[in-house]
C-alpha cells in the first residue's frame, strides 16, 4: 500500500516524526504537499463538509483510512511495520511515551512563542527569554531525565529494550532539533543525558535513517518550524 502523508511542505514540524517512521520502515509513501497541487489537495481534505475531515496536518491516508494527529498515526504505523510491540500492553506503553514526547514538543515550541503562534517572535522577545531559561532549568531536565531513566532501567539499546520503536525515532528528532535550536545550552546539557545521546547515535547509524538524512527528502531545520535558532535564547 502506498501511503499519502499530508503536512506543510517547507518545515519538518510534527510531520517529521511520521516521516522518520515511514523511512525506517522502508514504506512506500508520497509527501503530498511537496508535490504539484499537493497543498490544494491537503486543504480540500481539511475543508470537507462530510465524513471525518482532519483538523490539521499531519494526517495520513492509508487506503480508505485518513488518520490525524502524530501520535495516532504512529500508533497505526507502529503495529504494521514492526515499530511497536505486538502485545496490547506494549503498544499502549509506546503510545503513552509518544504522547509524552508530544507534550515536550509543545514546551519546546513555547520557548520562542510563549504568548502564542499568532505573534511574531519579535513581539515576545522578553517572555521568550524567560520561558527559555525556565525550559532549560526545569522542563528539559524533567522530560529528558525521564527518558534517560527508562534507558538506564531497561538495560537495552532502546527505550523499551532491545528493539527499536517509533519513540526512539522521535527522541532522535528531539536531540537533533535541540542541537539546532540551542547549540550552546544543549552541548552542556548532554552530559546529563548520556543514554539519550547514545540512543540518538544508534538511530543515526541505522541504514534507512542514514540514507534519509542524506537525501533531499529530509527538509532542513529553519526558523519556521518547531525548532528555531534565536541566539538570544541560547545564552
């Protein structure tokens, strides 16, 4: 089956977590909005007056199914492509971890837009600096410290043990993004999360991920996405 992924064509954003899963699985998919008339098709699906239209991208068309929300898409893909445990308890556990990642992504976004996405960063510089300081003092240690403990306690190469799941791919993306947005802060902080950093490096070394990162399918980080580099926030 050829999947159709619908997401904004110029940013990694929340769609990147889905792209990573599709790429690791070697799945056949189209990044629809990056094709001719793709944006028109995406907007038409969201504006549909019948059925179950998605609220916002990312969403995935899989045959007759249209699945929205990043964690929900990954729940679907995980069990079909060996990126989640087979047992129900394991599937729910990985889904729970992905929802925790989703919460963390919101906090990362809010370091540069704490007053809301409708305002420019330049309109909220002072609140953003305050939020970024609090993020690195309290929030990053809480979230990444949690995943560090999971890695320590299970004794495996990945968060749930010896086998990679889509949560490991998502944590790779978190490390990559924070390194881009906060190179100075992240360089110092990585000493506290050696397990998460090692996990990142194991994901980078996987053949399908390595090929994806070197391909034009991987959109570069930029100041329109979730991870944005503002020098004033990195000191």
